[in-house]
C-alpha cells in the first residue's frame, strides 16, 4: 500500500483495482477508463461479471500514451479519438 494514501496500491502491487480506483490512479473518471478498456487501449482482468485493473497495466497504458506523438481526445459521450 501507498504510505501517503494507505487505500491506494503502490506500483508493482498485485492488488486488483476497481474501475473507480483505476480512474483515481489515472486522475480521470470511471467512464473514461471504461472507454479506454472498450477500445482496447487499457487491459483488464475479468472475474465473472467484475472488471479489475492491475497497476502494471495502468503503468503500461501511461507509458504507451506518453510514447505516442498522437493527441488523444476524450469526448463527453465517452468516445476516444486518436489523431496523429
């Protein structure tokens, strides 16, 4: 767990995060995380009907987004548009 915020996992933790917890880690909304997942931009773990996220997958997502030269726009309806 994170010393500054004991409810948030530290990088490399094996704890699975809910969509809302993943959104907090990414400083965005659950709807945006859902949109990234549905478009195949963010990996998840499915446990029955539940969807969870690993910290390693969130970090990989951030690295991928930082490495691209594209601009990612998230619209109000949750659609993600990637433009070069």
